[in-house]
C-alpha cells in the first residue's frame, strides 16, 4: 500500500514539475528571445573578429553573422514550437479561407510599406551625417566573391524563416495571451525587431548605432501591427521580407 502511495506521489510530483516547465516556457522564454538576436549578432561578430584578427574587418561580414544567427534562431524556434506541441513550419502556411482578402489587404500594405522601408533611413542619415552614402559605405565593404554568392541565397532565405517568426510568429502570440496590458504584445517585439539592427553590424560609433536602431522602426511598427490585427498576413510579410533582403545581399556584388 505504501509502495503504491509513493508511486502515486512521484507521478503527481512529475506532473507538477511538467506543468511548471510548461508555464516557464510560456512566461520566461519569450522575454529571453526578445534580445536574443541582438546578442547573437554580436557574438558571431566577435568570433569573426578573432578569425580575421580585426574588429574593423569583422564589420563587413555582417551578412555572415546574420545568417549564422538566423540558423540558430530557426533551430530554437523548431525546438520551442515542438515543446509547445506545435509545428514551427505551420506558421508559414496560408489561410485558404481568407486568402483573397489577405492578398487585397497585403497589396495595399505593400504600397504603404515601400516608402516606409526606404525613406526613414534616408532621412535619419541626412539628419546625422548630411549624406546618405556615409552609412552605406560603413556597412558595405568588399568580401570574398564566393562568400557573397553563398550569402546571396543563404541570407535572405534564413532571415525569412527566422526574423519575423521569432518576433511575430512565436513571441507576440504568447504575449498577446499572457500580458494584461495588451499593447505590450505588439510593442515589445516591434522595439526589439528594430533595435536588433544596432549589432548588425556592431560599429562602435554612436551615430551609426542610433541610425541602425531607428531606420527600420516605422517598418517594424507596420509589420507588427498588421500581423497583430490580422495574423493571416504573416506568410505574406515573410515573403516580402525575404525579397527585400535579397536586394540587400545583392548590394555586395
């Protein structure tokens, strides 16, 4: 009798422990993920700096640090979605029931998004330096052609599956159900999506850090609020994001 009582107690303790782990995943992991990419960019740049024996030289390899970060982010998301009993890849599927309306809404958002993507960077660079070419020259240095061709494919593909999925595919839906102040659910992912660029690449220049932290804030707000109010738009923004970053990688040619 005592043996069965002990077994029952152990099973209950394991169930409680399992429930605590599930709660921990839902309450703690999203907040840890918010700055994860910002620190991963910096971590991989430090590694590259050791390899090339120069911090300045490491700065021009930011497409590589971003790609390495994307791979880590994707692996983390696969694990976290599986822990939650979900399939990571399902978040990229289209909602067939709303696809016609989604396409119409998204076309309108693209028209709005294109100036929001490019104009803020131009205005901020003009305010800070008076010349939009200065930050471009700081970011786009020559790297090996073979590496450019690899990253021309690897960077946009991995970032499409990693970046928006982290902030708006995983973190935001959890916060939406957990935080009492509802506007924090889109606000926190939007802010961290924007400021992660401060370390992609990390150049120890305050003007450049401010420029990188703010240049994508309007676009982050547009994407975050759009997905928050209409989650079925998520895969469309993923495709747009991948195409935009293909253009970014193309600038290294």
